[in-house]
């Protein structure tokens, strides 16, 4: 590996880390397309390397988010249990499929989620409001406690809005099922699962966008390990590329968490959608062999 090549990989990884931590996606949404389309890596190697980097990205972002208390750690732990099982299964399936299929599925997933994020209004109407008692916020206590008497309500201060935000997740049981699918997407595509986790928490569970992105980083840091182990055991992880990627991702992730604290939630959502559409078109073009687009 030449110094120039390593520096280019690190720069690409830093971009993935910044976008991943800013949007709660783990970075794989940028790293996999760049490594596959720009650097010409086999998609299985790109996915395996991305999963290793995703662990570093999400761990770095989740640590930074702990200080601001934006992340809902209790909700993250509940969703991470089923997501980890899905990631293990996704990794086993992904390493057995042809690369063109993985590339096509990657593009379709990004396209569908991007459309949903644009056409659906942001959930979590409490964003920008002062905190209220947990029993009065959101949708009520029954949907808030899927495991025993554990309360999943959250509150944090949003500097962009200049106010505290209080919310109570709803439809958590449905969120558990979709979290399993997010874990499967993580192991299959190397994207950390945040591409599904963030809109599920925002649109279905009613978690404000900033809290959803921060909480997603915690979930990803726990679940990406399962998928990464499968690719590592099957020889799809280059240790040198992974090391360079982790360094770049770590640096980019730190910048992303700082931006997330000051940018409005709606702006983050628009950036999220634009990134998804761009990557979707590139991956679909590659899968369909459309040279003028890829």
C-alpha cells in the first residue's frame, strides 16, 4: 500500500466518519460506495472493512454523544439486542451472495429510505419545547415500556432550538421487529444499520431526529461487531486497509458529533436524504451496469 493510496483511503474514511456520526449511520453508507466505486475494491471486502470501521465510528460518536445526553441509552440497549441477532444473520447471508446482488440491494434500500425521509414529516413534535412530566409526554406509558417497567422516555437540551426537548417513544414493539431488519441490513451491506434505525426511530417511534441519530450510534456500536466477525472469519477484511480506515473514520466522527450539536434537526434530515439519493443512484447504476451513471 503506497502512502498516497493510504492517504486517499483515510480521506474517504474521514468523510464517511463525519457523515456517519452526524446522521447516526455509522459511516458505511459512504465508505462502501467509495471503496467499491472509486477504489475498485471487491464489494465483499468493502463491506467487511466498512463493518470494522463502523464499530470505530459508532463507538467514537456514541462516546461524544454521552456528554451531551442527547442519546437515549436505554432505548439503544433494548433495540440493540435484536439488531445484533439480525447482524449476525445478515453477515452469514452477505458473505454467500454475489457482489452484484449486494450492490443492487444496497442501492434500493438507500433509495426507499431517502424517499420516506423526504415525504414524511419529522416525528417528535416535542422538539424545541420545554420538558414535560414523562406521564404527559408522547403517547402514554403502555407503549413506552416493552421490557418490564423500564421507562424509555428521554429529554435533552437542543442548543439550535434554545430549549429542552422531551419525548416518549411509541410503538416500541414494532420498532423491535424493524430493528432486527436493520441489523440484517448491517451485516449484509456493511452500513451499520443506522440507515434503517434512524428513520424507524424518527418516523415510527416518534424520537426527534437529533436523538434518533445519537441513539443510533449506540445501537450500531453494539451490533456491527456481530457482522464484522463473520466477514473477518471468512477472510474479507484487509487488516492494513481496516487500520487506515479506522483512523480516518475516528477523526471524521469527532467533527460530525460537534456539527450535530449546533445544526437544526430539519437540516440534518435534508442532508440525510441527499446523501441517500446520491449513493443510491451510484450503486444502482453499478448493479445495472449503466456506465454513464456509474
